[in-house]
C-alpha cells in the first residue's frame, strides 16, 4: 500500500525513531519499535484486505464517532488510526496515517 503521513510527527517517528512533538515524545522505545513494524506491514500489504490476514494487527473499521476510520493495533494499549482510499479500479491501496491513539482514552 501507499503510505501517506498526515502528521509530520508520525513520519519522524517512522524515519528517525523519535519526535519532538508533545503528543508522541513520551512513547516508549518498545511502542515506537512496534509502530515502525506496523507501518512496514502496511507498506508490504498490496491492499487493505490483506491486513485482515495478519491477525496480530487486529484490523478493524471503526464505528460511532470514528465512523469510516481504519485502525490496527500497535500493541494492546495503542492503535494506529488511518483513512484508506481506493485507486481507479476500486481497490483500496492508499493509507493516510493520522494518529496514534491510546485505547480507551
């Protein structure tokens, strides 16, 4: 899939392993390492449907106030939220990463 970072801090976390963004600078090294691994899984997938078969990601389409947002687990506590979009043939191949969310907060 094509990965697009909406938040500059998420791109810094992926490329540098750290960020100065107040939202993410307190993330532990283990969470950052898992985040990088999850983004690599997203990059390797050819389409969103491929994420369903990677059980550790727990891919889901959100409902309620996050209706239409896709989510995958980073670990039991954190989720990576993104919006997906389709190409000309209708196959979902783009992921716009916009937030690491702490689950149940």
